[in-house]
């Protein structure tokens, strides 16, 4: 049986139990350096602080928990490459890509991509729950993660989704009974849904796969709230995670969601008082907490964000709000904290590492980039956004989208449509160089599938096994 909230984040080989762990009711909260696991956790720990709550505790561990993820999601090639890179660079300082030189086609593979801690944790809990509860009805509140293969695999095991990703009900609540199992996805859920499940006799957190890095955002919002700041959430208002964060935050303090810099500019106009207050309620409909008073609740604010946003955008939004507050109240730099909570962004380590790895990858000369992931995956779309700034980029959900050497189906996330493009591979004699990465919910097996398909267009499929031996 899966564990209740926070109890499943036990880490292995804990050397020091810490205050932060007690606070979060965990065995251990975070780490300072050491040998990181296959889940590629970050090396933020150099400062002896708790990554989840920023508490200053002496936190040490040697190994993070490793997860039992179905073998079909693993790739011998990618595992061998990741393992070699990890051995060469244990503290993850080197974000240059790995070159796979197959002669006519060269692939620059990002230093960091694929399943993150939260996704592996969610997959382990979900499949274990299915295995251990034969005969019981098992529901997921919505897609567990934003990857079609993983979600389809769960559906094929009899799991049903109660809602779609935008919160539209697929199965009425009244069809559930107290005997049913409901799994909370990695994005977490709202307090309202937790309450609803409780009322039906279903223990809401018994099968909880909420990622600790999402819970960290909730903790940050609560900390800000305790100091009487309003919370501004930078996130996609309809995204499951942002809806959950909004719900948790508004429980403690007035909260408003902004999705991008354009909305931030519009919110800033209300901070400055240059827009009539009554327009706010129409303009930000559905994005502010009940009782939000725009004339009072934008005087003292702090910013948290969905864990998968673009790092540069979150930074720019926080800076802009800070500057606006400073201008409105004529604050000197040393007075800003009176009205602007100084929060580090609440992006998760996987988002940070994947985006940094893309930046490193983009330093290389290349003809095109391929980004692999679910079309509704927020973190993947931001990797696409970064690549698009530099070169032609194709966002594909699997190798099946690579139709031939000349044709590809790919997702245009700006306009939410799948496009059919031709001649996506360079039509030249010199080697084609392709940058390749994937989102945090994409199985490595799919990335290997993409590599195999690309090689097949050049008659080089057999080279994959050679590459496994080279890196193995
Ligand atoms: S992308 Fe980040 S927040 Fe989301 S599940 Fe992975 S580690 Fe957790």
C-alpha cells in the first residue's frame, strides 16, 4: 500500500535526522552533496539547507531513494550514457551534451533529461497500487503525469481517470464509493478535492503521488502567508499543479495567478493604481481567491511558481513585480522586503537541470533540435521554447511521429495543433547534427526509439548496439 502524504519521501542511508525532516514529517528532507542516485537529484546541497523548505539544518545523505519503474520505460543506451556521465561528473557541473557520432548523423544528447524524481515516485506508487489491489476499482484524479504512454499503460491495467487535465469531470463523483482507490497524481490536488474524497469515505492521501517539489511550493506559499504577504503564483491557471497550488495558497492568504509577463504587466497596473480596480475582477476572473480585494491585497506580495515554468520568465516576472512595488511605495533597496517577499524561485531541480542542459546543448552547432515529450507537458514545451530561439525545432511525442527521412508530425504548442512538415532533416552531403532532449515525464525508451528511427533513415540502426557497448 502506498504511503500517506510526505511519508513516502524517505531517503536512503540517512546519516543525520534533521529538524526540517521533523517539520515535514519525513525521514529526511534533503541532502548536502554526496553520491546522487539514478534519479539525478541536484547538487544544491552544498549550503547545508533544506531544499524543500529552505530551513538551515545539517542534512546529509549519501544516496537518494531509487525507484522501481517498469523496465519498458528504461533504455539500455540512455542508461549507459547517463551512468557514464554521472561517473565522470558526480556533482553535475558539466552541462555540455553527449555526442553520439554515427558518421552521416551526429546526435548531441542533452546532459540532463527524462524521468525526474517525482515522476519515478509516482510511477512506482501507481503500478504498485495496481499490482497489490487486484479486484478493486482504481481511479486516478487525472493523468498521473503528462506522458501518453505511461497514462495509456495505466489505462490498460484498468485504472480510470476521474478528470481530464483541465479539470473537466470524466466520471461523476457519485459513481465512487468508499471501497474505491483514488490515486493523487504527481501534480498534487486541491484541498477541495481532498475534502470531497474524505466526505465519500475515501482516505485522500492514502495513495498520494504528489511530488515533494510541488509540496515545497505549497510550503513556500504558507511561509509567505504567515508573514501576511499576498501570494502571486506564476503558472498556467488550468494546469493541475497550479490549480493545486492556488488551492493550498488561498487557504492561507489572498492569492492570484499570472500566466506570463503580459498578465504580470496587467497586474502591475492594479498595483500602481493606473487601472480601475473593478476591471481586475473581470480581467483575472477565475484566477484570484475568494474575497480578494485588489485595493488592499496587492500592497505586500511574494511570488511562487509552478515548478515547470521557464526559469528566465519566472525571474523576469518576480523582478518586474518587485520593481513595481518599489516604484509605487518609493522604497529604497533596503526597504523592499517590507512589501516584497524575497523568494528564490520555486522551480524544481529537474526543470532547472533540464533547461540548463538545453542551454548547454544549444552552444553546439547543429541543424535542428528534436524535443520528445507529451504534447500537454509544461516542462517539455519550455525546452522547445528555448530551442526554437536558436534553430528549427520539432516537438514529437514518440518515434512514430518521424514518418520518414522527409516527413515529420510535430506539435506546435503555440497554436495547439499538430503540424506535418517535410524535409526536416538536412538535405546535404555533410553530416547532419541533431540536438536531442526530452521532458521530465518522458521514458528514456522513447528517446532511444527516436534515435533508432533517425538512424534507420540512414541505414545505421545496427550502430545502436555498438553505442551501448561504447558507453557501457
Ligand atoms: S518535474 Fe519537478 S515538480 Fe514535477 S514531478 Fe518532476 S521533480 Fe516533481
